C-alpha cells in the first residue's frame, strides 16, 4: 500500500504551512548518565518539539493516540465530566487505532462539532 493512500488527500487534510525554527540544544543530553542526571522533564519552546535538549536514552514509545472526552450532565445542557485519554505504542497498528477511536469517538469530545 502506498503511503499516499492512507487517510485523506493533502488538499483535504487542513494542514498549516510548514514552520522552520532555529535549532537549539544540539548535543545537549539530559537524564541518567549525562552531565544533568537529575533532569526528569524537559520543557520545549514548540509543540511538538523539533529541537532542544533531549534525553540521551529514548523515553519509550514512538506513536501516541490521544483524545479529550466529555460527558454531559443528565439534562444534557452542560459538560459534567471531562478526561484525557492517551495510548502510547512502540509501533503503528491499525487495529489499535481502530479500537481507540471506537472507544473514544469524535462525538465524545467536549466540542464535537467545532471547526
């Protein structure tokens, strides 16, 4: 399967223009076995980060699924409960994505119809 066949066309994907930021933190490793062994969290200037200090050892998983869900009050007029859901995976699995989306559908978002 060609990668271009996954998802929608590029014109339908609603992507922002690519941004280019000056690189910082080249070679600045933190965490165990570095000159900054007590560092447990790195705050980045951009989301997602593309440069900056980073852990010398990989933190874990390569792929992440996330969803913000909300449950309405009994009368359906306001949000009663909200929660964030995340699943981290070491490899990409369509079966995992499908199960996650079925468990946390778009309609359970706090603003499911928002643009």
